[in-house]
C-alpha cells in the first residue's frame, strides 16, 4: 500500500480526480488499518489528508447558530473544545464513547462518515443533529448534503471517488434542549455498538414536547430516524409515564435489524425499545429509568 501526503487541498483533489477508485483518503487510519490488514480494502494509493488546514477547522458562526467541524479534526481535539461542549453536547457525549483514548486521539468524523457503518456512533449523533456533509472535488468545488441522504446503505454513500469530505456543519443545540447518547455494547469501550440511540428533546413550559429527534444506530442498513416515535411524542400534551413507555415501545416497529455474531435481530429490537423508553424516562419528568 502506497501512502502519499498531498501538499495542499488542490493537490489532494487533483490526485483523487486522476486516480478515481484507485485512490482513497486516509485520516486517523483507525478503520483503514483494520480493513487493510483483513484484506477488505485493497487500494493502491492512500492520501494522507490529516494535516490539510481546510479539513482541520473547528468553528462556530458569528451569530452562534452553526457549528462547523473539519473532517480531519481528531475526536480528542473535539473533546478539548469548550465551544463544542456548550453548543453540541450530544456530539461530545457520543464522541467520548468512541473507542478509548488512543482511538479518540486519531479517529475523525470524516473517517466515521467515510466508513459509513450502520453502527457508526458519530453518524447517529450527526443524524439526530440533522448535520450536513461538505463534499469537495476538483470538478464541482463544493456541495453540501444532509447526512441522512449522504449514507445510502452499509458502507455506501453518495460520495463520488473524486470527492473528499471537507467538513460537517449543524445548528447549535439551544440551551433549553436536552439530549442523551446511549450505547449498548458487549463492553463499556472498544466495542462496536449492538444498539445505539441519540435523543434530542425540547419542551414548552407546560411540559408538552415540541421537538424530538431520535436516531438509532446498528438496527438497520443505515442509521435510522424513528420518525413515528418523534411524531407520537410531539402529538400529545405533557406526556406522562404511560405515554413515554408507549412511545418507547413503538421503536419496535421503527427499526429493521439483522442478526449477526453480536446479537439477534429480536434482541436488538427489544433493546431499541428499551433504550428509547429509558432515555425518555430519564430526560422527561425525572421518573425512574425504564
Ligand atoms: C479499537 C477500535 C475501536 C473503535 N471504536 C469505535 C466506536 O466505539 N464507535 C465508532 O463509531 N467507531 C469505532 N471504531 C471505528 C473508527 O475508529 C471510527 O469509525 C473513526 O471515526 C474512523 O476515523 P479515522 O479518521 O480513523 O478513519 P480512517 O480509518 O482514516 O478512514 C476510514 C474511511 O473513511 C474514509 N475517509 C477518511 N477521511 C475521509 C475524508 N475526509 N473524505 C473522504 N473519505 C474519508 C477513508 O478513505 C476510509 O474509507 C473503532 C475502531 C477501532 C480500531
């Protein structure tokens, strides 16, 4: 495997355009090294894009409404950034559970989006945040696409071989919003999620839920938004415990898991409902967790 470090963004894009599917970007290499070793990804030319300044920006817009994170910003740097802790607590909570310190020192959002695993943890949080992905190419300059449309299947995305993921952007979470990241795996760290769930909620003073975003990981071919559950919880007045449990149970029908070596489809369905119920009980009303 040949690795080259382009001198700048223009050179990286030119190399991708010239080599097509024979060249691929490499960021933290935490997925690349595993897949190359297992013989799954045989790519003649890897482009080390970690140090490209354009892919290492981390900023909030002047009006405080939008956060932009470069595709090559390592998770560890994100976790040290007070602005993200204040304005994107869901993503910070999620990133803290990705691998352990070594993976967080190297891994990136661009890599999580590049691999596009249905169990990609950052992908689930970005989905709940309704983030957009920036795709850069020599031919077209830039285009932005919603993260839900960006991933089309397990490991499949709309990214063309000549395109580089430049950044992700999303609206900041307002202070009145509550959010929660939950991940069920065989161990506390260094394990692929069996089921994961990102929750965002906003409530009126009276307790009615006005905004809900639920994004499940590892229970379908891509990260899945539980839109029926979101609609159910925003359709009623202040939800009581019975209502919260029934919304949680609806998740059964929202997810489409498969059985694999980590868990059966039925177990994943049960756990999806359990995680949503538990999360709702935790965030709304202080009832004891499900
Ligand atoms: C021990 C271990 C534990 C892990 N734990 C977790 C976990 O808990 N949760 C989780 O979600 N993942 C986990 N992972 C997977 C991995 O760490 C993450 O997916 C990480 O985000 C990958 O980022 P990276 O920068 O290392 O990607 P890389 O390995 O460099 O790249 C991955 C893919 O993305 C592409 N890519 C990278 N950057 C770009 C770009 N800018 N534009 C276009 N394509 C790009 C590459 O070509 C490649 O196809 C784990 C991996 C290991 C080895």
